[in-house]
C-alpha cells in the first residue's frame, strides 16, 4: 500500500500540537485532552466539522452537571460512573449529539479523578473543551479546492459517453462490432468517484453554493443508466435497416456535442421530427424488419428521456460561466 500524507493528516498533527500547547500555556489541568478533542473534531468537510464540534461541545458541557449530580449525590465510585452513563448516553442521543459521547466521557473521568466538584474544575474543563474544539475549527477552515479534479472528471465522463455513442453508431451502420465495453465499467467508476468528491465539495461550502457539479454528475448518472439500456437495444438488433442508419446519423451529431452546455432542446426537436418520419415510412414487410424497427422506436423513446434529463438540469448556466472564467484565466 502506498505511503501517503494527506492534508487532513497534516491538519490533525499540527492542530493537536497547537491545542496542547495553548492549553498548557493557559495552565489548564489535563491539557493533553485538548489535543484529543482536536483529533476527534477535525473532519473531512467543514459542515461535518461544525456539526461534530457542536455535538462534542454540548455533550462535554452537559457532562459536568451530570457528574456533579451523580458523584456528589451518590458517591465517587466506579459503579456510579456506570449508573450515570446509563442515563447520560440516552440523553445525548435524544439531543442528537451522539458523536459527543466519547469526548464527554473523558470530562466525566477527569471529574471522577479529581474526587471533588468546584467552579475551578468546571472552568478548567470548559477551557480544555473550548481550546480543543476551537483549534479544530480553525484548522478545518482550510480545505483544498477540488474544482480542477471535478472538471477532469467531467471531461473524462463526457469523452466516455462520446466513445460509447460511437460504438453504437458503428453497430447500427455495420451490424457488427468488436468493442470490449471497457468504457461502461470505467464510466460507472468515474461517476461514483466524481459524485463522492462533488458531495464533499458541497459540504465544504458553508454558503450553500457549489452544488452545480454534484447536480451535474447526478444528471450524467441518470443519463448513463439510459445509455446502458440503449446499448442493450442496439446489440439486440439482428439486421440493419434504414431507420437504424438515420438514428446513427443523429447519434453521431449528438456525440459531437456532448458538453456542459444545454443544447438538449435542439436535439429533442430533431428526434421528434425523425420519429415523425418513421411513422410516415412504409410499413415493415417482414417479421424481422418489424422487430428491428420496434426496437429502434424504443431506442428513440429512451434517447428522448436522455435529452429531457439534460434539458432539466438547472446548473448548466452557472457551470458554463465557471468554465468560461477558467478558460479566460488560462489564456
């Protein structure tokens, strides 16, 4: 396995050292726990980091009055810790802060080890909590941009779509193909990876912007499902017919214009005109021709769905502007 140091590892290592140093300089007891809090609060996205930080802060703060109630009310005994957790954990889960159970347990054990309750101890624990969580939040403000990576995914997926269409075109015209179908597996993997990274990018934008790429890859994923069905229709054809060559010409034009821009309405109109031409043509004379033309009609219907998915994608204009800005910046 390849040895790799990622940006999250760097942030965790640096943040832990800073948190412990600050807590130590402030003269806090159990200062090392600030580092533990930092490690637990540094997440892969900004939004997840804020959610985790709030959960841990709430749980840690609630742990202090719970400790006072149970330890002072019953006894400083290991069985008391178990009894308290029996009530404390469901409370935290009810408040939807279950991520804070582990860190709050550290605070509980600090108070148990002290064997006394005082404002000094509470303030000390609060200082450890704020230092650890605060440093983690500051470290998580930096997230590397993934725009270039997402743009690369976009280009690779569109190129694969183009290649798959070209194979369909060849089969419709020649009735044969030696294509191995590698692009199908590759495209499925690219879409899964692209959506994961795009979703992470959305989670890193606190303003709520940046959903265009995620919506784009979702749209391409839906189109890809249709392409897989269309591919099955094409390969099921046992003979070439005139309508198949007409569809091949249409797919060739479409394959040359696969891009983020929204020109789907143009091809929807062309597809509807071609379907009308099919209806006005002479009826099939043989069963084999009838089956081929019926399959091709099904293909046209699927391609209509393919184009409607693209035409309803709302993020196109924003992506076009973004891509134009990138091109200008590159020039």
